[in-house]
C-alpha cells in the first residue's frame, strides 16, 4: 500500500554508487561511505562523500554525467574557526538523483511518466547525496563552481558567497543576492566572528542601528 | 421661437419634439423651465426698453438652466453605478461590500466621539455640532444586542443600514479632495495638469446630448449622435496625454495600450452605431429612441431587431470605458494602475469620476439605442390589457419615464459589474486581435443587416411582429447552438493545446529563445 | 520603440511579496529579466545559531507566511535526524494531517493570489473563503491562524481536539465539492485559458537542472515527489499518487501549473481523510499534551559536529534543512542551520521562463510558479 | 489525473460557466428564496460540528439551538438581509460563530499569568525565544492563602502578617468581579479582587495599615484579613517582540502561565504602549479554576508533608531535648 521507494533497494543503489566513486577517486583523497538518517521510522540511507576541494569539479562532473545525479539541492558553507588549520571552511553540497527525463509525447501531448515507486530500480533509483568539502585555513576560501553542471547551483553559490564568504571559481555573475548590493566587500554575516549583538531590551526600539550600543555589550552573545 | 441668435440655436434648436411625443408625462422639465424663463423674462426684461431681447434671453436662460439640471442629474445618477460597483460585486464575490453607515459621523469609533466639526474654519461647523449632538442623544451608541455593547463600538444593530455604503462615495470624495497634489518632478507639467481636465470635460460634454427622458436633455441638435460620438472619442487623446506626460514607464505603456485599444474598438463601435442609425432612419438620439417606442412607426426595441448589434455595442463599449475584461490600459497586475499611476488626489478623483461617467454614458446609450429608451417594457401592450391595463396606465402616468431609463441604465451597469466579476483580463495582443479580426467584420455584417432590414423589410409603419420575433428566435437558437457545440469525446482526446497566440510576432527585434 | 528597462518591484502588484524583477522590454515583448531579491532578508540562519532547538521552531514557522506548518515540520524532521529521535506513530499521523491541511491552505492562497494577477478578483475571495475552513482546522490544532508552532522535536504539541475528526471531515468534504466552483470559474473560462495556455513553457529536465521541484515539476508530466522518493512520515502507509499533469510537448505552461495544484489539493484532502481513518488509536481519542503517544523523548543537545538534514516536500518544491549540532561549547544551540528554500532557486528560473512573452504575461508566469518571498529571503 | 474535460477556449466557455457561478453566488444572498433555490446542495448545508465534550464546554451561550454549517454560514446575531461569509468584526466575533475554535490553553492569544500561583522560577523567561518576558515584583495573595473557610487547605500558608509586610482584604464585589470580568472584551488591566495595604504597625490583633489605593492610614482588625506578600511574578511583557509561540506556557511547571483567548486590544500608538505590565497580563484565578485548584492542592500537600516532617523533626528534637533538658534550658 502506498507509494514508497524500497529502503533496501535504495541502500543497494547507494552502495553501487559508493563503490564506483571510490574506485575512481580513492587515490586522490576522496572518502565515501553510506550513512543513515537517524530519525524517522525508516532509517533512510544517503551517500556521504568527503571530497578534497581540488578534485571537486571532476567529482561533480562524474556524478552528473556517469551516475545521473541530476539535481543540486543545496550548496551551503560553514565557517569553522575552531577547526582552524585543516578545516576552517566547509562547503556542504546536497545533491539528489531524481532520474527525470522529459516524458514522451504523442500528437503534441505528453504522456505523463508515472514512476511506479515499488519497482523503480537501477539508475532510476532516487538517491540522496551529501558532499562535504573541507577547505584549510585561508582568508580567501574558494572552490570550483559547478554552475555549468547544475544551473540550480548558480544561486546557491551566490548565496554561499554572500552570506558565508566562500567564493566559487569560474562562477559567472557573482553578486550579492540576499544582502543589499552596497554591502561592504568582505562582510559576510554567517562567519563566526560576527556575533549576534546583545541589547538591553529597553533600548532595542530606539536603537535599531546600534549607535547607542554600550561598549560592554559589544561581542556579547545573547 | 423668434428671434434666435446663432449660438443659442445650436443648443436649443433642432426639431422641437413634443407634438408627436409618444411617452410624455407630467414630468415636463423642459417645458417647465422654458415656461419659467419666459415668464421671468416677461416680467423683467419685457417691462424694460429692452423688451425685444426677452425672447432670446429667455431661450438662453432656459438652455442654461437645462444644462445645469442635466449636470446635477448626471452627478446624482453616477452615484448609483459607484454604489452598485461596491455592493453588487461584493455579492457576486460572496462577501460583504464596503459599509460605512452614516451613523459613524456622530457615534465615532470605540465610544470616542471625534468632534471633527470643531476643526472647520470660521465656526461653520457649529450647526453640524448641534445636529450631531441631537443625533448622538437620540441615536447614540446603545444597542439591545449584548454582542455589540460588549465591544463598545458604534452600534451595528441600530439603523446601520441607513445608506449602507452610500456614504462611502462622499467619504471617498472628501479623501480625494483633501489629498496633496504631487506632480512627478520630471513630468511635463502643463500636459500633466491638463490631461485630466480634457478627459473629465469631454466626458461631461457627452451628457449634453444624452437625453434622460423625453423632456430632460440639455441640447438636441439634428446630428446629436455624430456630435456625441465625436466628443466621446476625444477622451483617449487625454488618456494618451496623461500617459505621456507623467514621465513614467508604466503610464507610458498604459497610454500606448489605451491608444491602440481605443482605436481598435472605436471603429466597430462607430460602424455598429451607424447600423442603429440606418435602422432607425435618424442621426438624432432622441429620434432613435422614439423610433423604438412610437406606436405609428417602428415601435420595436432595437435589441429584438439587431441582437448582434447589441452584443457588439456592449462589448465595444466595455472596451471603450476600459472595464474588465478589457482594462488593459490600467491593468493593475502588471502596469500598477496604467496611465493613472502618477495621478493622486483630486486629479485621480476626476479620472475616477470620468471612468464612471463614461460607463454611465455607455449604459444610457445602450438603453436608448437598444432597450427602448424611456419606455417601460411592453408599455403599449400592457395598457391594452382589458382589466389591469388601466392600472398600468395609471402607473405610467404617475411615474416619470426618466425613471425607467435610469433603471435600465443601472441594470446595464449591473451587467458590466457581473462581467467584471466573472471574467479575466485579456492580453494586449489578444484584445487587438479580437477587435480587428472579429468585431470589425461582425459590425460590418451588422450594418449590412440593418440596411437590408430598413430598405427591404421595413415599410414605414410599425414593424410586423414576425420580424423581431423571427430575428430574436434565430439569435437565441444560434446562441444555444454555439454554446452546445462541443464534441466532448474529441475534447478528451485533444484537450491540449489550443494556443490562441504563439507569441512570436508583434514587435520587430524581439529576441526569441523559444524552441519548437 | 527602443528597448527599455522596467523595474517591477519592490512594491508592485505582481511581486506577491517584496522583491524586484527588472524587465527589459521591446515594445510589449520581454527581452531580458533580472530578479533582485533580499528585501526581507531577516537572517534567520544567523538567529537560529543563538536559539536552542525548541526555540527555532517558531522562527521556522515564520519563513513562509502562506504555509507556516510545512516549514516548521521541515525543520523538525531535520532536527529529529540530528538528535536521533523516535517519533510515535500517532504523532506522525497528526503531523501528516497538519501538513496536508496546510498544503491545501497554501495552494488556495496561491490560487487566490494568482487570479487577480490575470484580472479576476472573484476567485481570490472564493479561495480565501475556503482557506478559512482550513485555517479553522489548523487553529484547532496549533492554536493560531497563521504561525502555529505545532510540531515538537519527537512529536506534536497536542492531540487532535475533541470532535476534530468530525469537523475536519465535514469541512474537507465541503471543500472537495467547492473545488468545482473554481473549475467552473477558471477551467471553463475562455479568457483564463487563453491567458494561461501556451504561456511560460518549462520542460522537466530543464527544471530539474535549474533546481525547480514540487508542483512546478509535476506539471511537466513526471510524478517525482519527495514524499515517495525519500519517504518520511507515514505517507507510505496511505494510498495516494502525486498529481501529474498532461502538458504539451513544449513543456508545462501556466495552465498546467494551475491544474496540478488544483489536483494536488484534492490529493491532499484525500490524504487527510485517509489519515483520519487510519490514525492509530482512533481519531476520537484524546491524549493530554506531553503524553508518550504524542511526544517521544528527545535530547536537547547535539554533540559536536553531528549533522542532520531532511528533504521535505513543501507546497512550493523541495525544502531542506541542514543542521550542524553545536557540541558542548554552544550549549543547546546548533552550530549552523542552513535552509534550502525552493522559491529562492525557482524565481531565477521563472524569470528566465518569461523571456519572449508580453509584459502582461509577467504576472501570469511569475504567479504560476507560486513565489513566496518570506522563505526566499529568509 | 489532473485534467478537466471542458477546458478549451470556445464560445461556450466564453460566457456561460463563469458568469453562472458568480451569478449564483449573488443570488444565494437573496433573503428567503436565495438559499433554497441557489444553494447547489452544499452551500450552507447543516452539519454536525459539536461533539458532546465540546458542546458541554461551550454550554451556556446560545450555541445549543444554533444552526451550524461546515463553513461560516452559521448563524447571525444581527438580522441582516442575507449572509455572505464575511464576519463583521468587531460586531460579530469568531468565537461566537465558531465556538469550538477557542479551546482553552490552545489558542495562542495574549499572554496571561495567574499571579497567585507563580513561583518566579523563570522557566518562561528562559523558554522565550525573543526575550520579551520579564519578571516584575507585585503585591499578591499567595495561592495557599486563597482557600475558603471550609477548604481543607486552609491555614497552610507560610505568609504571615508582619510589619513592613502586606495584607489584603477581599473587595465587596469580589464575586461580581469574577463573574462579570471577561478578558476577551475588556482590553484593560484585570481588576484586583483585593484591596492591599502595607502594614505599618502590628500590635496583637490590630494593625495600622496604609491602603495602597487611597493612601489612607487606618487601624484595622486582622480578623478577616488575608496576608499578602510582595513577590516576583512573571508578567511584564513586550508584545512588540512576542511572537505568540506559546513556548512559555508549555514550559511553566506550575500551571500559572497561560495563553489567553484574547486576540484583540493588543495595539498601541507607540511601541512603548506594547509594553504590558504585570497587571495587564494578569489572569483572574477563576478563569483557570481547575489549574489553580490543582496547583493549590499540590502545594498544600507539599506544605503539609513539610510540616509533618518538621513536626516529626520537632518531636524528635523535643525527645532529644527531653533527654538532655539541661542543654535545652541552657539554650533557651
């Protein structure tokens, strides 16, 4: 009853992908493992890849072209000042394999492709991927852009640069998206040196700009 | 009348109707006014050495008074559409329309009386204060309904429906009147300021030739139809001025759209109107109306003779007055408010008023051209019914015929509102395509039909009953057939794409990235 | 006429929020578009770093003003993956009811906002009339009409109230009847059809590459849905199939996107009715808040470097929360919360879609993608 | 499959269906005949909306004999020509039309605190994501001092009359206040059910006190007076920051924090108006009588067991002191 992709089959498909990726990139420092979501009724699998920034572009191309990973869900960055030399910056990419093709048509009208979830198999099996890219300590963190592989990565990368400050090489039309265009260069609010400021609650309304901030408040975390 | 100066003759001359009037009644405004003017002149100028001047002076006074009366009548009767727009569309949309009960003037909100009249200058508000005090004491904030008193607000359960929503018109007017006038910095100031007045003045001029009744009109030249249509066509010029002068891209596009649309719909409109004129054998609006109710000639409403013409006239008029579904020039979803965007305050109020005035004019014209003018439906036949005919006759004598005309006009406006509530807005290219490709040929066909009816069928007296009956029947059958004409099996098969317009035309230099 | 730029927004009737679409037009034809977002960027991700896991939930409600429940649920599932929480099955059913009711309300809000875009206000009022019924039901569950703060880590805030099942069935069934009114007002209206059919084509493969999911993708003739591809909650125990539209060979147009949402409302209503029948313990029993049948045990802290994420089927596409646990140094707060908003990715694509059409099609196309700027700007 | 059989732009669809639907909506609002002729079978159809428990809960209003429909075409308090769905707030209110909606403790209205049971544990303040809650000290009657003369929990209070302390006297219209005050519609501070006075001087059974309200200094008999205390009660809130999430209510371990059903009267001309003092967020104990009684019983039990333990301990020490009388005497 109900539409559902079988968990075991998803695990098998994930394992196939993992072995293929590992065979290709294990020498270059890429590690790949099967993980499971901890919550929920079904412990659903996902592929976790730790990828060095140098080979990220090749890995992305391989994933896209060979393994049919057609959908870039999210690209986000994390600033880890505590983990400083080896991983000050981390880019986390969430990809999915959706295996979507344009439906066939007849007389100019599409015949909808209704995937039967219970018999889906092989490369059509939906997969979740999480890719972690660690960037060592640097003041100008940067990894290659995958904008040309998944167009959906375009605005994700813009946002990551805008908020976290991780740049993407080869990204066309990089600009501020969520913050005002006139934000000073180098200001990226999700970096950890920017603390949420603490206000005396009475002053909150009169001092939205923070001009009357007391010196002892600066740097305090709520 | 003797002697008449040239200027007055334009206004008051033409054929003096009255002798062969079909539906005259006691409400003889024109007669009363001219009688009053003559009497006045007799007793004033006539007793001086300028007694020779009294004839044209009395004519002039009568014409002037009629113009003023028509202005007042117009302004009062336009309140109806505005109010209907609020209340009727609310019902069509299944919610309550705006309601500002007149009580709020003296009871205020939340038990707080705002003594606004004290702010009026020179103490002119003091009498208002007296009246308000009286009303407060007698119709104040007390209600027998606990749900109302527990909130402590102005009484909802009292006489709240006193003028429901009607007072909103005056509130709106006050709002527009006291708002600041803010022309855009880079606007073409003179044109910007003048444009609303071009629009409102030409709109009001239209009413000079629209009779509200057999004796309630400002002027009646022989060719009043042509005169009226000519003036009706000036307003688009003002619209284009307004769009251009505001120096705003939205207004510019709105003005362009307006120009294109009004041009496209003016022509079918004129051809249709020509068809009416041919059918009625006159270019005078009153005569066209009379032709439909005269017992000796015509005596059949035009809508039964030319239903297609009625539909064409209605559609083109909706487009002319820029109401949904043809409100492209002010499409608020994409153009904010189109060519109105930069206007505020009383100028906007004038544009708003002119929109409703044009709509009212359209409704009145439709009633005059197709719905038998100021005649009650089947008035002649009702009177001839043996027993109750006398009652009907009495009713028709009591109630002025102008009332029927206004009723019809408001009914037509109700139809406008109904259409607006039901249909979506058509796109620019589709609207023009519809105008040029369908309405223009159809209107020409209608003109041909009218000619044939007038020359081939009409024999000078009343229409034979078979003619309107046949035409109406054929039209209804045609409509029903068109409505039913639907092959459901075929629809299920090839439901998809009927694409009215693949957009790959219309403007040179448009870059296409559409693949086939 | 020369080409010129028009700035549609930030205050513009088309925008459904606060953003700017710069449109380059040639006459009435659109030549180029640039979307410009960020006008209501609140920095939710940063705020979340200073709140503990429970306190984040009401903030996630406020991500989208049209479908608050789906966003807080999206967060809750991710947090449960992070904190390794078992959820009672009854709570999962209640969540499903809440989310699907919210999906109906969100689609009604969309339809209500879409019809004025192409010139008819009546459908707006009709839609809000029906949406009120959904909001009534959600208010009984969550206690508010807009931002419910209904789910908790490990379960839900409270059980179905007394008599909820009865009222829910009555209202949902009434709603299913009233959908025919929209069909009469829209599907059988030539002007609506000529405004939406053949406008704003989008092909499935292209959409996936651009990151567009949800109803917009299903309008293109594929039934991809996170709810079955990566099943969560109890969707696999109910009998349903995602709504799919037969579009033309050129791809999904505005009419398809309208149609698929209308159909999805029916699917959601059906899911709600099924869930009311199939809920373990019966829909009429009532547990006090905090009962183990409603709320599983959940730790309040996550260890350092632990991560959790969850793909969730939002009414507008696939939403994703990615949470990094804070460890001891951050107390109960997460180290980083990252939000994937479907509309943030869809709006650039929708802006590309409208090149080549008329200005009048800007609201028609943009509205059909269902933009919600609250989640877009975060 | 998403598919409508008649969705083709043709002449029929140009006018017929959309015009008919809107016309029917309008005709339905014609007073008597409209609902009968144009209801299309599902508009305004009667539906059973109240189960037994809900009906019991909202008993007392005019809801028993009311006609309910699944949508809001329910009933109207004011006779009007017709009934579209609009609720004419504030003349009609949602809780009157759909009384089952406002479940106590579920609706996230304005915050309210029962002063009598608050212990100033600050759980709510910690739970607040927005820092909008603040503690404030107020003169109040402790919940343990509330019980009637017949109540078994009488006399378990630890608050005592003392100089510099407070006493309270029930107002004459104590009962009336409970019966008539409704937070939903009052939009002002909840009335005090007590007159409070500061005790200046205490001598035997009389005390000279300064009444807080009038400032008069009087000598009163302590008989019939209730001891009061100045204590911290949670309550001062900044509604400008509150987002009505209800986390504070859930975090309260003493059943004294509530979200009321009040959803209006929370506006102000300035942001400072949105600061609501404790008196403004106060909830009369009668509103949440069950919770207060539960809390009272709990605390009385606690107090009793505490006293028992103390008594035991005292008797023990007494025994010990009896064993060593000289020491005790020396101590005394």
